């Protein structure tokens, strides 16, 4: 891998900043707020920021860059797809639970639901995220979709994934803004009490985490190298040139046998051709 | 250009949505709020959303995709750089004026400045935007920077540009959230009065505009084709392979003479090679 040291430094920074964001969210609700509970009270609402930061920001961010970890390049593509889909499923479940917490809290206190821009954009993000997961599962994980369809949908899948991730971060920042205005009354948010400064810093950490993930995900030379095409005669109407064939490997242990083509000149050229067509299925 | 019709449809949609956002911002301040003035009152504050949506969102978005307009590909690269830099300069000036309006409004009413997450992230975006503009001017517009330096900084310039644009949109959404909570008291934001619904829609329009711009800016096959390298013997230590030479054209009128290489196979291949190295200076 080109610039392995730099990639590693960025990855460690992202993990550190993401982990710190989760810790900050926990300190916010336990030190400054009412902690966690599931009784329709403020403690139930507090699951919302904790689960959003943990699942919808941190875990989603890791799911985005999981193909880029060079030590996974010996694992089968299928295994990595399962890990990618699995992490995104966990993130989606946490996001949905976090929304249930808010709805239950609102209903218990007769606060209207879905009136704010935060709720509009947040719910839209959850809906698109679920659609993205379903479509990704049907097209890229199940073995039924034709290769041209996968090739046509892959650029949209990648773009939507990054756009949803950015939208989730924007929505989280709006949520932080709302919550600080509503809950800081005496002293008010505008007088910058310690909680305000602390939670603003949580917002900055989330932005930095997002920036690191988006940088790592958008460097073409850090893409997972394409796997060797199986050496079988091409049937008419079969795999189009340059589209990755599905790996037959199922785990990392027997991956060495397909190692031949990694970083070869031929693979690199095919890689570039696919980049132009937006057809590569690794990010 | 590949998919010319689709590009045009997206461009028209982006212009329409962006223009509609500006109209929505104007309707917000004139129909629902106190209009525009420069007297330290609410009318002065109202310059903030109007100028941010017009300059920092709409004009910045146009500046990002200006290289991608296929009818500008016959214009010299230098002219396009001036247009790109010019639009970004206008956006920066409008953003700074819009911040002055808020500071003056706050100071006139003894409201503290810079306490909210919106203000922290918004000011950070303005600072990074100014640095980006200064660095872009020094490295890519002035003729002094060495080609390897331009090549090394270009991927960072592109990534920072898109990240700042996304951050500005996130900051605008936080600003809308803040303003609606603070100004809608009777009836409150939570009761969804017409203004709340209307301004939430403005927020959605801004997100759609951002999504359209980011899609157009990130499709590799919609990049401006690289210009022909001048046919002079390469000196030792000179222009590295695949790095674009500076155009000698100064306007669109005499551009046809360099038209030969547009969309040629050789240009396409060099283009791909540059994509991998992240060295192309067109987005």
C-alpha cells in the first residue's frame, strides 16, 4: 500500500477521535445530564445522543472505511461485504432505538414530534440509510443481481453512503444545538457554562471524525486492490471487461492463493479503467 | 461529454434549487421577519441568512462546478481559474459581511458572540475558506509555484473545497435551527406555524442543492478534459509525467487551436493516470 504510514496515522486518529466522541457523549449524559434510563423521562431521551454518536456516527464511519484496511485485503471480498453490511446494520438498529427513545420521551411529556429541521433531516437520513442497506444487501451481497446492474449501481451506492454519512453528522450537530438551547436555561447557553463548551467540543470532534473518514474513503490509491478474474472462458453476455468477479473465498485463512495479482501492473490498470467507469465495488 | 443530457438535467436542477433557496431566504426575512436594514436591529441580523444562502451556499456551489460546464472547455484554463477564484472571492466577501451583520446585531442587543456550536463551526468554515482561497491563489493562479507542488496540493485543495462546502451547509442548517427556536415563541416552533414549515423547507432545499453539487463535482467522467501538453522536449527535472501544463490561452475566442486533443483516447488515458495520482487540477 502506498503511504501505509500516513494511512495508519489517519486511521489511528479517526479511531481516537471517534472513540473520544462516544466518551464525550457518555460524559455529557452522565456528568451534566440525568444519565440513562428507559422510563419516558430525561434519562430515556439521553439514549438518543449516546446511540447516535456511537452507532450512526462512529460505527457507520468504521463501516465506510473497512474495505480500506490493508490487512483485510487478503480476506475474501464476500467476508468484507458481510462485515461492511453487519456494521451498517448495527448502526441502523442503534439509530432506530435512539429514535424510539426520543418519540417515547416526547409522547410522555406531550412534546410534538417531527416539527424541527433536525427531525426532518434526521428521519430522512434514517430512511435513506435503511433503503441503502436493503438495496446494498439485495444487489451486492445476494448472488442474484447481474454484474452490469452492480456496476451501474456501485457509484450511486458509494456516493449515497458518503452523502448519508455527512447528512447524519449535520443532523447530529443540529441535534446538539437544539438540546443545548432547550436544556441550558439557568445558566443559559449564551453564557457559555462548562456544559456548553464541553458539548460544543463534542460537535467539533464529530466534524473532525467525519473529515478523517471522508479523506480516507476518497483517496483512490488506498482502495482495496481488485481481485484476480477467474481464468474461465468468457461466455457471451457474461462479465463485462473490467468488472470485478465475485470472490470464491469465504474467509481470510485461505486467501493467500489469490494473492498473485495484488498490486500488479495489470490490476492497477484495470483498477483505473474501473475508476473511470465508476464500476469498482470497493471504495 | 459522456451523459451530456444527464449532466444538463442535474445542472438545471441545481441552479433551480439553489435559486429557489435564495428566494426562500428572501421570503423568510421579508414576509415572516423584519426585512433588511443596517441599523443594529433585527433587519441587520436578517442579512446573515440572506447572504449566507446567496454567497456561501449558492455562489460557492456554482464556483465548485464551474470547471465541469462542457461549453467552458474551449476557454483557457487560466480564464476558468479566474472565474473559479472570482466566484469564491465574492462568496467569501458575502460571508464576511453576513458575519459582521450578526456581530453588530449581537453587540447592539448585548447578546454574547461566539457561544454556540453554529458560531464555532461557521467561523471555522470562514477561516478555512479564506485560507483555501489564499492558498489556491498563491499556488494555482500565480505562476510561481512549481508543478510538483501544485500536483501535491491539488487533491488537498479539492477535498478541502468539498469539505468546507459541506461544513458550510451543516452550519447553515444549525443556524436555521437556532433562529427558528429563538424567534418563534408565540406560536412556538414546536407547534409548526407556517414560518417553521417554510424555513424547514429552505433547509431541505439547501441539502438538495449540496447533494446535486457534490454529485456533479465527484463524477470522474464529467471532469474537464486535460489540455494538450506543449510539444517541447522535456528537460531533466521538468514537468512530471501526466501533470497538466499551464495553458497559454487567455480567453475563449482563441481556444479552438488547442482543441485537437479534447476527448482523444490519449487524453483520456492520461486523465486516468492523473486521477490515480490525484494530480489533475480540474475537478
